[in-house]
């Protein structure tokens, strides 16, 4: 019997799943039984990434699409990252025991999963209450001598030329423009108009990739966002261009299929203006020469 990290039986595609956790295809289906089992196993260790994010507001709540459900929705619609996705992407794109930089850390998931699996995670987030919550949660789950490193502050300032550490992987899920506004802090790019957001976003990507080792991968999970007129802003291609501007090679892309949730309920309303209900995100992978 093939078992995963948590002792669950692995079914279907046993050879590929044994080697890669999930088949390394360009479609990742979070609705599958194997995926849901792994996600539940991760959440069962005590991950509660929504804690510390109670102040999130939804600037896009009138856009009639994608209603701020980036990864896993919880009761108050705060989006949290899928721990099963972390496990897969770390396994695919980071060396065993490697170091991971996350310039848009947000909740605890990416850090806790990384160190639980033997990687070394460094994350930056501008909100002090979020980092305090992450650290408290990590101490409940991980040994004291195996803690993720979280820094409070603006990645545009913190990730400067004084850093001596180079990382094996850059991995993040950035703010989707102003779809979720996390704070009114000056350095929080989620509260900026899109042209200003994009300028700061490109700068953070450039500084992060400068700290990436040659041959290392950068992986961002992103999704398209509509403006207040209902048109897509082009956030996905803007992200690709931002990485290419700093010399990164566009190496892989995949579609992350999310659970349908309220999609069926929203479909009728969306189609009054011919807007398809969004039930996927884009996984973009770049390689440093």
C-alpha cells in the first residue's frame, strides 16, 4: 500500500504520485479526492492561517466575479493559501532542505508547511498582527528549533542590498491588486491604484529575484482581477512581464482548478453581463539563469 506523508492511502496514478505527490501536469485539480485528503491532513495539524487577517476588506465585492476566494475560503470569506499546493510546489521546484523566500507572506500556511517538510522559510509581511499570529501558530505546531523566519515590514525596503542570504526558491501569492485590501499602511500595495500597485509590485519582484540563486525557481500563484467597470486588468500578463524585466525566464505555467463553492449560485448573475465565473488560478514558474 502506498501512503502519503500523513499515512493516507494513495490511489490512482501510484507511480507518479509516489514520485511527485501529484502528477506533474499543467492542470492541478483541488477538487479531487487525493487533493482533498491531503489538504484535510495538513489542516489537521493546526494550521489556521485566517487568524491575524480579520481586517481584510474586499474592494472588489461589487465586481460580481471571483469574490475574493484565492485559495481556501473560511467563514468570513478571508482567503487562505492551500497547504496541499505548498507541499506539491516545494517538492517540484525547491531542492530538499532548500531555503524559500516569500515577499508577500500573509498567513502562516506557506511557512509552517515549508519548515514541517524540512525546508527553511523566510517571509515578509507588512502587518505586525499577522506576523505575531504566524509566529504564535508556528510555535504550536513546530519545534522551537525549527521555526519559519517572518519579518515585519515592506518588502520594498527590507529586501535590500544588505541581505547576504541567497535563496533556492522564491514562492508567493501576492495581493491580487486591490481585490483584497489588507490594511491602510503606506507600504501595503493592496491599497494602491493599479498603476502605483504595479510599479511597487515589479520592484518587489526584482529585489526578490536578485536574492535567488542561479538555477533557482520563482513561483507565483496569481489570478485575474476585474476593474470597477468589469474588465480584466491583465494582472497575469503583468506578472509575467515583471519577472521577465528582471531577467527571469518564463519556464512553466499551470492552471489550479478550485472547488466550485458558490460558483453555481453566481453563474446566473454573472452571465447577465456575459462574465464567466472564475474557478481557477494561474501558477507561474520562472527560472533564473
